C-alpha cells in the first residue's frame, strides 16, 4: 500500500513545457549558441542532472555559470508563466485527505517553487520540499530518512530519467508521467514501475 508520495515539481505538478523550452533556448542564445530547439526536439534530448544536457552543447560550461544564467532567465518577466497541470491539485488534496504523506524533490529554485505552491493552493500539503537539487539520486535517501518513509510504502512520481533512476537507487516504486519533459518512448526505455498518461491513471495507480 502506498503511504508516501514524492513528487517532482516541473513537468509533473507544474505544467512547465512552454516555459522550459523558452528558458533553454534563451540560455543557449546567452551562451553564444546558434541552435534553437522545438519542444518535441527538447523532449527527445533533455537529460538530468541538467549539467549532462548543458555539457553536451557547451562542454566547458560549469555549474555555477549555468545556475547564474538559469536564475536570470527563469526570473525574467519575459519568461512565459507556467500553470498547474489540470487535475493534479485536486488529486494531491484527495491524497492528503486519505492521510498520505507527500513531499517534493525538485531541481527548481526556491524563488519560483514556493510562490507557485501558494498560487496553486498547495500550502500546508507537503511535509518536505527539497529544492535546487542537481542530482536527486544523492538527495532522495536523505529525504526518506528524515521523514521516516518506509521504502516499501513510498513512490516517486516524475517525468525524466532522474526521478526513475533516483527511485530505483533508493529502492522505491517509480511512476513516470507522459505530460512532462520526456517523450513516452524515452520513458519506456527507463523501465519505471508504471507509466501514466493522465490524472485518472495516476490516481488509479496511487490508490491500488
């Protein structure tokens, strides 16, 4: 029985596809690149941890420089506003009512994620919100330990390789959603425990 859920944020709860492609292309421009990606192209080549992706394009880029440019870009008033994925807030609140503990493990910045939690109506829902995490494999065990989450009762919901790999590393079940940053055929190659295509399917898995 699932008693604990760890959520990724962008690409799972936050519907960030439009903002994500804008930020990536704007960062490429700022770094002097001449390549521009479509959303479908990005979903086929995006990698996590994010420096794996960036170093494919800019091999000499270091993480401090990437983080500086990323923060400038994501906080720009020109960055497209991101909303919440339809139905996910209602599902999260339903899980809360059933006594399920929930946490967030995300690469997003605290400057963006905490205002979004308020704007999405999700205050006082999560027992743990870990942000600005580059490598989730290194952090997930800490999250499990400090919240006393039993691995047999915990699931990680994500949309990229990193959530699936981190979940497997920690010995917990993994759910991949198809509405985020990875295309479905890429998710299948990662062998998550479940792949879901909409909120109804996600709820069915969580309540099994």
